[in-house]
C-alpha cells in the first residue's frame, strides 16, 4: 500500500480484480439512472455543504469581530469609570489640601503672623473657606508674610492640584476612548445584523436545493455501492475463467510454503501472508483464501441494510454487527471493537487486501469504527451518518488493518484506551453532540494584529485534493509566531502539501493542524499549553504565499474552525449536511410541529411515553430542530444567551428545550429526567447544569453511548 495525497490508502492489486463464488443476491441488478429531478441539481450535497460552511464562516467572522469589540468597549468603559472615580478622589483630596491651607492662612492672618506667600496665592488658598474674597484682597497689605508651615502647606496644595488636573485629563481621554469603542461596537453590531439578514436569506435560498442534492447524494452512494460490487464480480469472474480453485486460509498463511502452482503476492517489497498469485495464459492473478472470498461476499450481501445501534441483523446492523456477520462463522468477533484488535494479526498498510478488518480510532480517542476492506481505498461498513451499510472511503483515522485468516498476533496488540469523547464517534458519525475544548484555555493561533482572515473552510477548488479547503487560512508575514490554540501533545510531520506541519492531539479525537511553517519550535511528543509558541508562518509546500493554514479535526474529519475560534466549542455534522440546513425529508416528526434527527426522534418518543406513564401528561416541548435562519434570528435578539449560529445542537436535530416543570431545577419532573432520560439516550449536558456558566435546566441533548 502506498500513501496518497491526504490519507493515501492504495490497496495492492494485480490487474482488474473482483468476482464469483456465492455472488451477492442483488449482484445482477443494475443501478437505475437518477431521475431527471436529480440530474437537474446544479450543485452536489458536498458543494452545498461547502458553500454553507463559507456562509457560516463569514457570519462567524463578523460575529467574532463584534464580540471582540463589545469586550473592548466594556474594558474601555470600565477603565473610564475607574479613571473618573480616581480623578474624583484625587480632586477631593486636592480640595481638602486647599481647605487646610486656607484655614492655616486665615489663622495666620488673624494672629498677625507674617508670610512669604504672595497675595494671589493667599487668595487662591483662602478661596474654599473665605466668605468675602474682595475683603481679603483689600486687606492683602496686612498679610505680607506667613511662616514656614504655611509655605509647605501651600506647596502641598499646589502639588495635589496638579495631580488632580492630570487625573482629570486622563479620565477625559479614557472617557473619549470608551465612547469611541462603544461607537465601534455599535457599528460592528449593525454589520452583524446585516450579515445575519444576508446569511438567513442565502440559507433559505439553499433549502430547495438540499432535497434534490440529498437525493442525488443517495443515488451517488448507490452507484458507489454498485461499482464496487461490479469490480468485485469482475475479479471473481477472472478467477472462475482461469479455473482457479480457492485455497483454504491455512494453506496460504505462510508465503514461504505455498501449495504447488501458487506464487507469492508481493506488496511493499515483502511477500504478503494469507494471499498468493497464480499465472494463467501469461496473466498473473491475485488469489485470496476461500474464507476471505466468502467474508467479502457476505459483506456485499449486507450493503443497503439499515443501520441501528448494536443491531446484529438480519435487517439492521450496527458498527460491529456488520463486520461480525461478514466474517461469521470463520471468525467470531468479540462484543466490542476495542477487543477485536488484540485477537487477530495486524498487517502493514501497504499490504492491505480485500476482506481485512479495518479499525478506525486514535490513541486519545480509542477505537470507534470498523469495516471490511475492499480495493480502491474503500471498505464496507455500517455508517450511522448514511443510515445503512455502505461502501465508503477508508477514513483518515485508520488505526490498524487485521487479517483474521492469519490467526492470533505474533506480538501483543493493545487497543488504545477509550477516551470520554468516544461516544461521539459512533460508526464514523462525529456529530452526535457538542464538542467543547476541555483541555485548558483556548486562544487564536496568531496574535491579534499579526494576520488577516484568508481562504475560509469549505471553499471549493481543484487545487485541493479533497475538492474543498479543509482549514482556515491566515495570511501573515513570514516568521510571524504561531501558537498552540490549547493544550495537547505535538507531532511533527513533513507532508508534501504542507511542507512543515505540526499536529497537536488535544485528546478525545480532537486535533489541530498548523501547516506551511517556516520554523518548527517544538519536538515530537512535547506537551504544549495554550498560547505557547510552536513555530512560525511560512510558505512551504503547496502554498501561494505566506500564510498559516489552520485546521480543526474531530475523529480524523476536518471541520469548520471558525466556531471554535469564536467560542472554543462547536458541533459537527452528519449526513453531509450543514448545521441548520438539513432537508425536512431527513428529519422525523415528534408532534406539535417539532422535528429531530430520526434516531433522536425515535428515542424521544420512547422517552415521552415513559414520562406520560409517570406523570399522566405529555412531555412539554418548546424547541427542537432549529434552522440556520432561526438560529440567526435568535442570536440577533439574544446574543448573550444564544449559541453562535452554526454551532447549536438544535441545528443538528439532536437537542430539545423542554417545559412543564423540567425547565426548573430540582422539581419532580426535572429529577425524573435526570434519572430516566439517559436510558433513552437523552442527557443534560454539563454546561447546562446548575452552577455552571449557562444554567439551562430545559436543554437536553441526544447522545446515546456506543456499546458496539
């Protein structure tokens, strides 16, 4: 297997390979052409998703500027008030010193004590206490001199007056700065309102296209399934035509002791165990074991079956259920993905063959996804986001490939420990709940004033191997310090597209990437904290000019960094849709005009039934799925309470706001929910708990734990 541009799985293949032996039942059914209404769709679901990401990033950028301006205005207002209070205090002190001097001067005059102060100074000192300044002026010849004490007090009063004047000048300047900051915030606030209106309008314009694009995506998935099947059939047909007898797994386990007539299959410069080759009429074909062929055939027979958590068939399959069914009865897999890894021999990435068990995950996240390998960087897997067993690209976060026909591993293979966020990555779906950065402070990768906002996440273009921009660019001068956005563990890489790349693992499947660096100031395995310098801006790799390419990846998938930069948290997508821009055809009704993602809706209805049995009345609900337009509208009215548009779990159809007693802490209804709702997959998030920064007893999210 050779590495490609981004993930780079390229399975070893000899010619056009695929074909025979107990063909899948739907093998001969051609995929019907998409209906005219689908082929008329001008933009694919992926394109619409990218456009939505740009739209939401633009709004997020404006909101960030507005939020920062509000903070600046608040800081400036506080500084002005502090300066004015200080000036008032100092002025009062100066007046007190003048009063003391006036008293001393009046006493000295009455006692006939001579003074060295001039008449004007005496008048100044007496001003706060004298009732008749003209009388003092008329009698100034009588007070030519006062003693040393009066002179010292005069100097003290003069100094206090100067300090008071300076404090007043500073207070006036800070008040002017506060007014300017407030005006700037108001200006940006007006711009955000306009952006909000534009974003809502554009979001509405996209909605009619989403249904068509969604159907097109479905048709494209069917086509992908069918094309993979046809390639597999072609391989099996070649073997049948060549009259190849499929060998038992045990006979080709050792490439140094193959049966007569079979040769070694070489990949990555090494013979491949558990596979072989045969040459017929001058043509060399790859030969897989009979058990492997059977497993792949069984996997194809599952394609199209519905997804369901923990399901093992025959009509529905969960993550592990599909792979278990494919390899039964030859290999009996354990009941959790993490337990599969220690049981079968791992194979190198460049030797992966069809039938191998693919495990996805990371060291900080654990193992969260499983599938059966095919050629062409593909696998068959139960996919929660797609709602069925499908042929899908092998994800970036491939942890290991196992070959069941090789038996137990020669060396111990220890699964990474599951992180607390592992439940959010069930079957390749990274969007079941909010993702909060919980590893310390969060900061921007470049300091204020050192960068511009460049190419946004999601912008389409042929210059990117994925077809769209996977990060957020920040044009800046070469050498500009680059900082870690939050705490984590460093990995330094040098891929051709990035030149110098720093990847920081923040735990629970959350990573940030910093590309095109001119300097790398950290080492592999180093622990860093938020704001720590890790490198410098450059233009290395595939770059059109000096800039930082910054990415946020969750479970190996790139997501829009802007919500994280704005808030330090975000939600991620499912099914190829963007937050708040999900077609109604992909949502399910729960009554009273409310809708949720279908699995969340089913769980909600079960929860509601149990609640009614307990309290004799229906579960009270005020909010469910919230469109992007509705999020923008709410944010414009309640910016201090509402989530940044595009980050709300309501926008994924996996959150509800409840009433009827649940909206108050410590009621019987709220306590019942805390005790019983998790059994139905509904939880009260930590950030909404009593005593948190945002107390919301009414807010509940769907996030059922992964047991497969």
